[in-house]
């Protein structure tokens, strides 16, 4: 039977942990609101930009130069997968879900005979794939801190991806990230970044056929617009994904710390009950010894 001192020490230790998890929950909640606003504000811009570029896809006469970002290389043998995780843990299954889905995607592509490389964004993905697929990591980015650095971080990743693409290091690039749904829900999403996927029209286009089939006149010409906007689209889509992941991370951490705080409270209640019962048992034992001694005299 543990001593009263051991149980009391354990109660104090769990109490200290509960204070930490409660503070982390409040910090995550305060960061979540700002991150959520940024993520939701970026969605309309990025989606409409993709729709406009998709509507110009028919104007791309050949896959040369910058236009290759839209038309592709003509092959699909070499892939680069970009898992987007957090730099820190203590956020439930946020990071493990990304790593697990990316691992499954890589194995599926390799099963089809494709060559796959990985470019992790975030320490948790980098560390995971350093253990299981170190030879396939072509580049990694950590401490992007999108909340502070903003668009510059996305531009840094975008420039590296485009550099590799035009050096013909890969044919297709797929992002794997957690899309922010609510404070307690994130959805693992795969998005083809390069070349631009124009095969799946958006829900808004399906809902409004007249808008989807509208004919626009562009000035300057379509090819000039494509050459200017296609590189920007890559960085904007990465920026949107980083914002989604950042908001999802804070939501997942808030939910995880809330659960941890609640569990710590339940453990304290259980240990307190155990402490009282142990204390009562010691007192009863001492009384029995006193009574037994008195009767023997």
C-alpha cells in the first residue's frame, strides 16, 4: 500500500499538470480565433483564382515555359508529396493523421510503379519521415511560423517547388494537409498543386451553370495572364494550405488540452478518494493497535 506522502505528492504533480494544460488551452483558444479568420478569408480568393485559371486552360496551346504549371509535363511517373504538419506536438492526432495519410499515399503510388519524393513542411512530418523514408526526402521546411511571417513563408516553399519542377525533378505535386472545419474538427485533404487540376469543377460552378459557362474577355491576352498568374497561384495555394493547417493546429491543441485538463481533474478526484481511504485505514489500524495493547495490560 502506498504511503500517504506518495499519494499526496502524486496529487500535487497532477494538479501542476492540470494548471499547465489549462493555460495551454486558453493560449490555443486565443490564437485560434485569429488563425480561423485568416484561413476563412483566404479561401474565396484562392478558390476563385483556381476557377479563373481553369477557365483559361483551353487557351494554353502548349506546355512550354510557365504554362507547364497548367498543362503538366505530359508524364506522371515522378511525384513529390508535401505533407503539412505542425512544428510542435500536444495537439492530439493532428500530426499523426497527416503522417499516416502521407505514408499510405506514398506506398500506393509506389505500388503503381511511380517514383515518389517527399518535401515535409513542419518538424513533426520531417522527423517522422526521417525515420521511415529518409532517402526520399528531397527538401524540408520547418519553423515557417505562418502567423508571423505571412506570405513570405509560402513564397519560399513555392519558389523551391517551381525550381524543382522546371528542373524536371517531378511531374506532379500533391499537398496533404488538415483542412480546418471547426474548433474540434479537421479533415485530412489531398490537393494536386502542380499541374493545376482542372478536371474537378468546384461546387459553386456546379451549382450555377450559367456562371460556369459565362464567356469572359481578358485584357491582356490569356497567355500573358497565365504566365503572370500561374506562379502566383502556386504560392497562394500554399499560403492557403499553411493558414488552414495553422488554424487546425490551434483547434486540435485546444481540444487536446481541454481533454487533458478534464482527465487531470478526474485523476485528482480519484487520488483524493484513495488518499482519504488510505488515511482512514491507517487511523483504523492505529486504533486497533492501541485497543489491543490496552486489553493486554
